[in-house]
């Protein structure tokens, strides 16, 4: 402790406050700085992922809305598209084609006599019932939930940092003030030399806690806002997809 005090006396600023702190105060500062590094890495990675997902989802949504061909005509493009909406689209198309195959087989079995049902059978090539449409919608909603889970990965940790870091800083502040009073009691007077280490430690943990918490709050709000926008777009896409399926069925 004497070595720390001697080194602190020859320094100034935040480094002095760190050296003047006891083991707990230094642990709090180091922990907060590590949390800051992890938080910034997570936020930067999340910004990149969400911006990419948002742009790709917008592009695929526009392509789907402008598409005048069959619903499955974008399947090839969707398979190489990593956007959440492309994954939702593929789930819907996969379930639709499964029902198409089931209904065609059922139609063939029911009309196995020699009667000419060619025009009727042709109209049922891509037919699904109302119950099957509901099943397709359920599959797409399930995929939306999976995509939301992936988008929100790591956000809970960020929320924890936002909540905990200010309290850790406050804890360090109280601890440093307590050390100041202990120093005064040991010195027998309100000597600045006895008070300075504890006060410096208290202020340092406060500053570091705020330095970690403030960017985390801003980043958390931006990230959650972006996730909400993507969720709204996914929900809108699912509704548009089901609406197109119903229109296609009505035309048959």
C-alpha cells in the first residue's frame, strides 16, 4: 500500500486516482473498463448486423411487392439472401408447395376414373384451402419469432450493462467516501492528505461508471429501435404474403 501511495504522489489525474484506490476500487474500475470494451464490441457488431438485415429486408420486400409472377418465382433469389424476410418467405413457400403436392395427389386419387377432369384438375394445381392458408400463416409467424430471437441476441447483456454500471459506479463512490472518513479518523483530523485518496477513488469510479453507461444507453436505444423497425417490416411482409396467397386462390 505504501508503494501505491508513493507512486500516486508522483502522478496526477485519473492514474493518480486509480493508484490511490484500494483493491476493491481498482477492481471496480477494471471491471467497468472491461465491460466498456465488451459493450462497444457488441454494439458495433450489432449495428453492422442490423443495418445489413434492414437493407436486405427492404430490398427483398420491394422485389416481392413488384413481383407479378407466381409466389414461388423468388425462391432462387431468397435462398442466397441472408435477410430475415427472405427466410420467412422461404418458410411460407415451402409450406405452400407441400400443400400443393398433397392437394394434387388427393385430386388425382379422387378422380381416377376415365372422366375428363383436365380443366378442373388444372385449376387445382396450386390450390390450398382456407385451413391450409392458416397453417402457412402459422409457420411464417413461427419463423418471425425465430428471427426476432436472433436479432435480439446480446441485447439483454447490453441492457444489463446499462442498468448495472451506474450502480457499480455509485457503489465505488460510497466506498471511496467511506475510505475518506476512515482516513480522517486514523489521522485524527480533517487532513487533505488523509481524505484525498478516498475522494479520488470515489470520483474515479463515478466517472468510469458514467463513461460506460452513457454510450451503452444511447447504443441500446438505437439498437432496440432498429430491431423494432425490422420486426414491423417482417410482420407487414407476412401479411402481404398471406394476402397474395388469398388473392391467388380467389382467382382460381
